C-alpha cells in the first residue's frame, strides 16, 4: 500500500498538485512520505485540519499553516509538526460522504463482475476497543468512538 501511495503522490506532483496524505502509515513514517514528494501529512483525525489547510492554501483564510493543529510539513530539510488536534467527541457532527461527487461506475462494474452485487464501505466507528499493538492508535488514540445508529442508518 505504501508503494501505491508513493506512486499516486508522484503522479500528483508531476501534474503540479500539492500532495496531502492522511493515514496511520504516513503518520508513522513521515520522513519517508516527505522524501517521496508529499507536502503535508494530516496527523490524527484530519477532517478539520484538511479544511483549514485548504482554506489557508487557497487564501480563503488568513490562518498561517504553522497555526493549523494536527499538521506535519517539510520545511527545508526538517519536519515541522503543529500541536495535535483534539479528538472529535461526536462523529455525527461530520457530514455524510458526498458519494455523488465521485464517478463510481468503473468501481461498481468491477465489483459486480467479481461479486455479483455492488456495495460501498461505510465507516461507523473509529479507534479500537482493544489494546492490540497494531490497531489505529496513531490516528485515533487508545479510544473507541462511534456514529449514532440514526446517523449510520441515514448514510
């Protein structure tokens, strides 16, 4: 998966894009991702960090990059990190994914061809209720958070 992420980052950079990633792997291996052309890594829950970063980069906000919580970036030959952002207490405050903005036809065709039906993923929890050393602790901490049943049913 890491090699695929590096490949996508290289494609985006070659097209002149700013590359932003968010994953437990990128959080654990920041220097490696930055060496592959990544510009920013969202550390922890990234929804609000990404919004603030995009507003700052686009000029819609005067917030300086170094004042955005939960962000790692390259500066010269060093990695700079801002303080962590607090965890979301209520996952239901997040909007449902805008699936209508993505062309799912190729994905749907491949899925139907392989499985005979179509489905998409839905994330209803964050974190891990256990204390395994391989769970998503680097992003979500040692805690477990869920969407409400009503939110999940609506999505």
